[in-house]
C-alpha cells in the first residue's frame, strides 16, 4: 500500500506517510490518495493489515490468517472525512467523480484505489491490470463507494454504493488466478480451503455492510 497526499498546493513525500495518516482525522483541508496493493509493495511485498486472509506474502508464508483492514470505513467513521473507494478499470466515471468531489470538499479527503501488483503473481502478467480491477469488482472482491459528509447536511444519506449489490463473477476463480492465493493450496493444502472460504466470507461481509449503510 502506498500513500500520496496533496494539500491542494504541495505534493507530500512518501516519508510523510505517517503525517498523512495523522492529518486525515485532523480536519485539515488535505487530499490523500491510497494505492491499495494489499502488501507493502515498495519494500518487497510483505504482508500488511491490508492483506486479505489466505494471501501468501512475506511474513505470511502459510497465508494471512486475519482479515483485511477496512481503511475506508475507519476513515468514514469520523463523520467529517470525504472517503471514496474506487476501481479505475471497473468504473472510470465513478473514479473521476470521486477525484472531483474530493478536490472540491473543504476538509480531509481519502481516496482508496484497488491496484494489482507484481507481487500478486497474476497469471498472464501485469498487462491486463485494468481487466483484473474490473474482475475484482464483478466478483465482489472489491467494492466501489463514496462517503460525502456534505450530503448529510442536506438531509441525504452520505454513503453511496456505486458497485453492484449482487456480484456475478466467480470469486474463487478470481483469486486462484493469482500465485499469492494459488500457491497456498500447493504449500499448505490442509489449511488452504478454510482460508479461501474465509477470505470470500470476509468480502461478502464487507459488501453486506456497505449495502446496509447505503440503505440507511
């Protein structure tokens, strides 16, 4: 996961990541863009709190056992942070709309974008990254949504679910197209199935939570 931020004038350095994580809830007029690769990509692909259950990464050779942190919902819980979860290859219009809304919002904003990474070991390589992003949304692995505090002031629900409520894609086929998941079955067949089921259940639980918030 990488974090880049702007204060509408200056670009923040990567060394300022910790500062940005503090700024988001501080009510400063700052924009933060998170590229979610689900690992620490810039240091070799170590497991992080963003790594889903069952994914193999450095320091999680037998598959990560704890569920992925929902950074977006954590930020939205403050109530005054604009938050969007986006997927460029799945919905370009939503992606651009989120960028525009975040820039126009007077206060902290956070955009989280799903990003395939070389550490995922995608079969066929990175040339189909945008297609992978689309497939991630279609199978319910990733969801697109926006949380705009300004809507609440208008008496509207600030949470908008932009992706489907009923994913049609094959979740298992999606994850097995990546070495980080497929290798688990080869190396740890006795636990792989349970972890695959858990990561799919976690994704369904996240989506159920988004659907519930969108209906409030």
